[in-house]
C-alpha cells in the first residue's frame, strides 16, 4: 500500500491533535475522580460501618481510551449492606443521600440522581462525574451488581477485571492498541453525528479490536489496523460470536438467540450486543464498508488532495495534514 501522501505518522499527528484527550486534561480528570475516592476513604476511617465502600474510576478514562470530546467522568461506587434498596430509583436516591453525607462540602444541587446514575458536579472545574452504583458483598475480585446503562437492569460485573482485561491488550501492543481504539471510536462518533439512529457502542468496538489483537493483527500501522477492523465488520456481518477465556471457561457461555453476540469478557452470561437489531447491524456494516472503501481509495490516490479527501470520508473535515 502506498504511503506517499498520507502515512501512518500523519494519522498519529491527527490522533494527537484531534482525537485523543490531551494528557494534561486526562491527568486533571483522573485527579478529580481520585479526590472523590480519597474523600470517601477518609470518611470511612471515622465511619467504618458506612455502606459506601469504594469509588473506582471506570470507563474510557480508566482504560486510557478517552476521546478529546470527553466531558464527564464515569466512576463506580461500591455499596454494601443488606439495607441497600434494589429498586433502581430508590437505590439512586440512597446513593445520592450518602454521597451528600460523605461529602458535606457539596451542596444538595451538586449531587443529583439521573436515570441510571448520580451526577456529582464540581463547581470549580465545571466537570461532571457520573457515579454508577454497584451492589457487592466484599468479593475479592471486585464482582458486584452494576446498574446497566443500557436498560437499568442489574448486571454482574467487576471494574478491576475490566480494566485488567483492557490493560492486557494495551500492553501487548503499546501504544498502538489504545490508539486504534480511539480512532475507531472517533469514526463511530462521527457516524452518530451524521445519523441519530446509528448505534455502535464503544465497548463493542473495544471487544472486536481485542479479538483481532488476540488473533495477532498488527496494530502498529494505523491504516492497516483500521482496514482490518472495517474488513472484519463487513465480512463477518457481525454474525460471529465473540468471546474471551481470560476469566471463565467458554463452555459456560450462556445460550443466546440475539442478532449480535459479543460476550462480556468477565461475565459469560452477559451479551453486550443484545439490544442490537438487524437494522442496527445493517447500518454498522454499511458504514464499515464505506470506510474501508475510502481507506482503499486513499491508499491508491495519485494526489495529496485526493488522498486527504478520502481520509475525510472516514474521519470528517477535521482530518488535515500537519501544517495545513
């Protein structure tokens, strides 16, 4: 493949300037989440029977795959105690009330229950932290029942194991795995901006890329890595079951009849693609085909102008070469 006009290094520059959350911002945001956790630890020293036990950074910021457009932080709050309610709205009010108790410097207006989480707003930075409750009983691997952001159901999960799973793939191809994840997430975000009905959640993207990584796909050349992703989506039509054996025996995977079957790497009974219909899949496959065709055309284009034009079909007008 030709790299005469747009090379791997040009994609690196694009990622650093337009896609990735800047390192200073990432550090600031992590520090904000850490302060919440430290405040809770301090409160627990004086109130050891308090039912909020730990706050852990989660989501893309924890996995270091956040995009520049990140405007809030996801954290998980581990809750113990038999008196914790199991009705979602009651649990969120319960969590909000105890967050206000643990953090008395926050006004009531800064701690607000949402549909499936509680938002803590920092006045100084203007940053919002979305706190998702996890009911747990001191499991050593961090397993507990999370309130699903998809439908509000309780879902067995482990924040530490999810972060460990992602870290293993990142370390196998540092820094390329995380960067390709960000590039594909950026593409998907653009597709959503163009079509409000387009759905392709980041966790599913990460699982597909983790599968390709485990199968030996080299992520160090970004045009090639992106093409591998789009080719897989187009050829598989998302009909292949995706699963991992890091934390469970694949023989224990549940029986699913859903159109898309991408199994949670730390919970063999959870299909993260269960809500995706054939219409959703058709949109994803069509978009992947178009992106793959655009990359092929970019790599064969005779001029710099044409090459940039085709890459903009993938990433939008923000894609520019250094110095332009």
